[in-house]
């Protein structure tokens, strides 16, 4: 039975870096998918993510957010989650 995994994409994309990298995030998610092929994965990034990645990655990011699959979710500015 598939399990649902929610990934903090902002943290993974920025690990060891000062600015996030979509390529780094993709690499980490793909590696996880290879080990857990039945997992349903949702990647959540913060509202500023698309403005902080390299300009070469923006189109790919925007397309991923726009997909109907909801595999990548970008939080809206001002969103307050439960703590």
C-alpha cells in the first residue's frame, strides 16, 4: 500500500547552501523515489522559493507548481501553520 510523504523542499534545496537549488531538491526527491517507488510524494516550499532559485530554474519550478498533480505546493505569503 502506498504511503504519503510530505517533503520540506525549502530546507532540502538549501542544505549546505546560502540559496536554494531546484536541481538539489530534484536530486534528493528522485533518490527517495528510487528507494520508495510506491510513495506518494508532496514537496512543499515557502512563498519566496521561486524568487530565490537560479533564474535558469524558474521556468521548471513554475511548471511544477502549476501541474494538476499537486506534487509541488508553494505556500502563500502570510500563511500561518499550526505549531
